[in-house]
């Protein structure tokens, strides 16, 4: 786990009423820190209000899947996880609302998709959880 995901976990702990979390993984910075993505951080905080997790820039890397699985395990009422391949660009003219998602349509091969879903849901029983890979 890199510092960015470490701080996201601390943000979640500091915002227990958060219902929706949108996270952006920057593929450029991840390649530079790929070796540090497998470091485990103990995270025992439960997120009892989190209903939605959206991850932009999800490519199925081990560090990304581990991070998402950690959030799923700690969020008992989580209803929807959207994992989008793409990136975020900043529109400087729009200031506070100036982030735009540039989606890259990814064709997940069935085997690859099943591997990611198995990794995310392994050992988790949550019949109401929907995981969408886009």
C-alpha cells in the first residue's frame, strides 16, 4: 500500500458518516511506487455508513485489489463498488468542481474479470453488494 491509499484509509476513519467515496488511482505514480503497493497496513476501522465506492484508474493490480477488498471488508452496508479504467483531468476554470473523469472503455476478458471478482469477494459474504467492472 502506498502513502496515497494509507491516507485514504485515515480519511475514512476520520469521516465515519461518509456514504460515498470516490478514489482516483494515478497509473503514472503507481508505476513509480509499484514495489510499495504490497505493504500491509492494519486497518480495523468499520465504515458503517459507506454505501458506495467508486475507483477511477482501476486496472486490477494487486495493490488496487487489496485496497478495494479492505474497504469492502470494513463496510458492512456497502451496496455498490464501481471500478473504472480511466483517469481524471482538472479543468482549472471550474475550480472546486473542475475534475472530469476520462473513461477508457476496457474490455475485461472473462477469465480476468472472474479473477478480479474472486479476489475482491473471497471470504466475504455480502448478498446485497454489486461490483461493476468498467
